[in-house]
């Protein structure tokens, strides 16, 4: 029998042994109690932020050592989520590189400055406008989905911001939060409180609401409806800052001069990375009609190259997809002209197709053709006009012309454009949904000096 991974809540840097557990796959989850929630909140209120220079030093060391999560850990996680281990390795490698160079990342978003006298020196952050950034706000992090690096990235952002945080890890990807928090403790850093909260009982469902109500700001991940379900009962308090990472409506635009084979390769990769359920997964593509035949043939060819298999297999590109997600995607595909159906859907649709405005949690691409004289950027913008974000998270633009790319980017309603790259390209350095999270979590103080 495979060994069960024992997860634990962590408060004040201490691993707590629960009175009750639940087994899901090879994971044993602690059942969080009202006392755990109260203790975590009390800790958050009185927690002192770690010095910024210490945070930078420790995060960089953890990234350079790259030992906080191992290959066996990834295999266990792959068994639960179905995400290919190859994808998770690449994601962890990318986040470790970001951590190893964390000071450079911070300096891209502001200026590190030492203040105080010799006995009380401290490092502070000034933003690009010279405003002093201060931490100290209590923050609730509600993580969802199964991207392996979401948890360490968010915990690192909380530490950079000096926020007093409570983190609820994802039930689908629970391991990286636990292991990364343990790595911080081993390096002498007081981490945010970690609480595994399920929604299996009425009491547990109330815990997230309690924590949101008692904190000053919240960071939330999930599908639009999920986020709305969690937040709707509480409304929006004037003093509570709410940062939601919603579904992405990401996609691509292919201009007539594009390299069709390259575009097809990148689109398929963007559609199937991590089983196509990331916020930046490619879900729709607007293609010049004269490329239609070549594009469909190239996309089918690239899709057929994908290796199907067990998520723990080294070669697997597409792991174990969610059967319910397939049923949902199939309902949308039934009204389209499907030209590929082998554990991912490729379909051509008219410009009025409702699926262009949807976020299917399954590897699927709706291909929409535009005629000469039509503007693909306008079509892309229309597809996100009535969404929560009012923009796509990421849009790949395929063209041989840098001027064309820059012009399209200047008009695109999106958070990020990528030239001849998949929408899912790993990138922890640039803004996500237009934010660099750690600066959003901090208070800004304008410094006025008499002249």
C-alpha cells in the first residue's frame, strides 16, 4: 500500500496534530476546527512582519537550493490532480528561478532603501513613484485549482508585503503549500498560518467567511461563479480590499503573415498545459480565413503529437482529465464543427458563438475565422466585454511583424500579450491580471520633505 501523506495545519510556525482527519487519495487532511480558525486569526493580528532583507535572503536561498519539494512529492501530487509530472517539474523549476532572483524581481517594482541609524537599520521598499510601502495588513488567501506553484508564489508575495496572512491551500493541490511553509520554518522565518479548510460541512463552509470578515483584505482564486458564491454573502465592506484572480478567457490572434506551424504548436501547448484548466489556457483563437485549411491541419497534427498517459509518466503531455469537465465541454462542442476529439476538443465556430465568451475547464479551443477587412482585435475584445474582468488574462499574437504585434497589444483588452508564444508560458516576473501582488497588499505612504 502506498504511504499516506500527512498534511497538518500550521500556526505560529508550529505543526498542529488534528483531532480528526479525512483521507483523499494518498493525502490525509486535517479537519480544521473553530478553535484552529480563532487561533490563526489571533496569530495574524499580532504577528510581526519579518524584516524585508531577511525575507529576500531566505526566499533566494530556498529557490537556489531547490530542495523544498522533491520528485516523489510531485508524483504523489500528480496522482491526486491528474496533472502531468512533466508540467509540474517545469512549473517548480520556474518558480525556484524566480525565488532565487527575488531581489531583482522586487527591484523591478521599486527601490530597496536602507533607513535608520546604525542600531536600527532596516530595509524598506519605495514604489516607482517614491511612495513608501508598508505591510502589516491582515490578509486571507483562498487558493484554488491545481497549479503546483500557486501556493509558494502567494506565500512569497505575502512575506514580501509584510502582510499578516492566513492561507487556505487548494484541496486539489494541497502539498506545495505545506512543504514550502515547512521550508520557511526551517530557515527561521515565521510563515503565514496555514489552514486546510474543506467545504464538506456547513461549519467548515462558514470558516472562510469568518476569516474574510475578520481580515482587512483577501486574495481569492477560482472560477467566477465559485468566487461569487464565496463573496456574495458578505458584500463588499469599504475597509476590506478584495483581490480576485478570476477565470481568464485567454486566447490567441493569428494574422495572415503568421508562421502557421509555429502558431499551431503554441496554440495546442497553450490549450493542453496542465489539462487546459489554467486561467491563461488558450480557449479561443481568431484566425485569418485564408489560413483556415492549413491551420486546422497543423493543429490536428500538433494535437496528435501529444503523449497521453499516466500523469506520473515522464513522457505524458496530457494526464488524467476530469470526466465531468469533458461532459461540460462536450455540451458546448455539440453546437460547433468539431475537427478533433481525442481528449481535447478543437472546433470551428462562427463569430457569434457563445462559447467564445465561455471558460471551459477542459482542453478545448474554439477557432473563429475572420475575413479580410475585419479586425481580429475587435473580435477578441468583444469576447471578453461582458466578463467579470472585462479583459483576457493572456493573449498570444502570431505575426512576423513586431509593429503589428505592438499595434495589436495597444488595443487589446487583456492583461498580457505574448508574441509567438503559448498563452501559458511560465512567467512569475511580470504582472498577473495587471498586478504585482506584493505591492497591492501593502499600504502606501507618501513622503513629503520640506525644501
